[in-house]
């Protein structure tokens, strides 16, 4: 599915000038066009492609789906292209939350009886999907990364109940970010969640602090993640580990 909803655009010399993909299992369109290829109608073509793909997915699944595309408020040209293609601004804002790693991070132990796992095996994919569906109201996740030979279990943190059922998860990764001061190594918490019935037991905070400590030990200078401005539980969790917010 991920390959089917990924597209590349090349120029006459075969050089890559644009890409687009729809993140699965959600409906977020991500695309980028080379600076020199702007103004050639590629953005409109990409959006038309994305809408057609989402319509096909919705028809196949028999469900109504919306296509989302992120746009920073400063990206005026991108916003104009999106609106011309029929996209409308969403009233909720995203927040980027940042945690500097200048001082050592002290991890917190899981609740009594719970254990920490790093990564899942193919035999555990159903249990992993069950956890994601419980957290995200029936929506599972793509297992493309887990099925890849490049899958690394360490950044995939899982809290396990005494019964053996997966209780909470936190996925993170390291990446280089290029800016005027250089190319520092930063950490990203991609997704974190706890089974609704197990909230307020400190599982999310314990996993998040473990992730911060792990990323710090691997050389990250800071960690960031994103959530919706209206996501009160996430904001309280992140405030408890001294993350600061930046609107986006």
C-alpha cells in the first residue's frame, strides 16, 4: 500500500524533481518539489494525484475519507496552491514541542508488574496492531517499517502488562537537521500512546523519559514531537517532562 500511494516526478534528464506520498494508515499527503521546478504546475498535478488516490482508497474500503496536507502559515504559495485545489484550512493548530537535552535525563521505572520491550517480532504484529487500534479508535498502523530488513527494534518502546498484553508504545528516531549552524543530530518522537483503560498510571511518562534518555545517549542535542493544540492529555504529559511548545 505504501508503494502504491508513493509517486515520483522526474525531468527530461531523469532527475528527481518532486515526490509525494500518502502516509498509511492515515490520510496525510506529504510532498516536496525541487526549488527549480516551482511554477511548472507540478504542485497542482501532485494534489490531483493525491485526491485521486484517496478517492480510490475510500471507494475500496467503503468509507468516506478526507485528505490532509500540512502547510505552515508562512508558506503562502503552498497555501494558495492547496486552496486552489479545493483544500480548506483546518481550524485546529498543530504544536511542535521541543525538549533540549543539555542536562542528563533521569528515566522513570514502569509501574509494578509492567515490563519494557524494545521492538516486536512478526509473531507479535497482531498484538501490536491491537494496541494501536485501541489507542487510535480502531485505526491500525502500517507495518512496512517493521517488515523491512532495516527495522531496528531499539527505538520502538513497548510497555507490557503482567498478563503479556501490550499496554503502551513510544516510537522514536534520530535524524540530522540541516541549518545555518551546521547539521546537528536531533531526536523525534513519532508517536506515543497508552490503552485508554490504562491511562493515568504513568506509563506514557515512563516510556517518554526512556525515549529521551535513549536519544540523548545516542548523541541527540534535542528531541521534538508534534501534536494538535487541542490535545490536552498529550500537552499535560509533555509539560510534565518539561517540553516547550512552538506553534506551527
